[in-house]
C-alpha cells in the first residue's frame, strides 16, 4: 500500500496509488488516501530537537538524564554507565544498546511519552553495551519527542504542525490516521 507523486519542472508527472486502503472492505487506495506518517516521524523528531538545540535549551552532547533534570524529571535506564553517559546524540543515532520492544508499538494502549520515559524505559533491558553497536530503537525517538514537548510547551504533534506542516502548506499530513 502506497501512493507516489513525482514533480518535474513544477508539474506533476506521476500521481498514483497502489494497494488496498482497507483490505477487509476491499477498498482501493487512491491518491487522496491518508497514510500514517510512521517512521518518517524520526526526521521531524531530529529536526525539532535541532531547533531546540539552536534555541539553547540543550546540546547534542548533553546527557539525557541532565536534560530531563532541567525540567525536574528523574529518569533512568538499565546500566549505571548508560545513565551517566547517554547523550541526546546517542538517542538519535541508535547507540544506546537498549533492547527494542516492538510489541509495545502494536499494543492498542495509548502510552504517553511521559509514561514511557518514567514507567517503561527503566525496565527495558540492555542488549548491547552502550555505543558498541548500532541497534535500531524507536523508543528513544519517543524519549526525544518528550523532550521536545517539555521544552516547547506543547505536544510534539502541535509543534511539528505549527513549525513544519503549516508553513509548507501540508494540510493533509497527519501523524496517525484514526
């Protein structure tokens, strides 16, 4: 399931959709079908964190625990070394060594970013030593999204909409299709 558009010299030269928007009801996807943003949200997370770095809220090399402490939040991860050294840069470059718990992503429960950082992250087990291996982990982008919320004063989604989507006229873009 996907849709694609190609623009050449300011003109749309390809605009097609493929697959089923709803398999159960046998509904075809169209060029107007809305898709969840999925993993592309990582680019927006990095952008929003970079914006806050430029604004002086924190630095790429700041320890995650120290950044949260600025907002009065005590957070912890498995491993003393990780707690003392894990930086914003580590979180965004998949170098934390924390095991990925994908099954939480398919659970129907809505878990807030705040709940994830304070309740679930401390339980996540180490899979690799800190910075020893590139180990893809969606949850640290959730953590950085929470930092964006804390320092931006609004939800992550609101900030991206106001900062990126609205100025670019992206009126049909959304984080989750409901």
